[in-house]
């Protein structure tokens, strides 16, 4: 069985303060937002998409657009996972 993926927790949680009816404040998190892993992957993907296809290996030009997107998406999450790992050190 594989280990669960470390998503780094929420990247932009939205916290709201509400009261319990007696005026006592209660802190609650209403929206977790995207995970830190997804945020890192999106940033990495932006960088990878800005690279010229000529910077990839020679087989890059033989791939369809959808195959290229699959490679970029996979690479983006590999970069995000490395970033999360680096944060733990």
C-alpha cells in the first residue's frame, strides 16, 4: 500500500469568527482552499509552460499537445512534491 500524498495542508485557509449565541467568540475554518501542493504545482507549471519546447529532450516535438500537457502536469507535481519535502528539512 502506498503512502498518502503530503499535500502540505491548505494554502489559503479562510478563517471566520462567529459567536455561539451567547456572544462568545468561536474560531472556525469555513474554507480550506487549495492545498499547498496544488499551489506549488500551479507555480511550477507556469514556469514549465513558459519554457520553449526546444529546451526539452529530442522526443518532445513528436508528442501531441495533450501528451505534452500530461508531461508538464506530471513534472509540475514532482516539483511541488520536492518543494514540500524541502520544507520538512
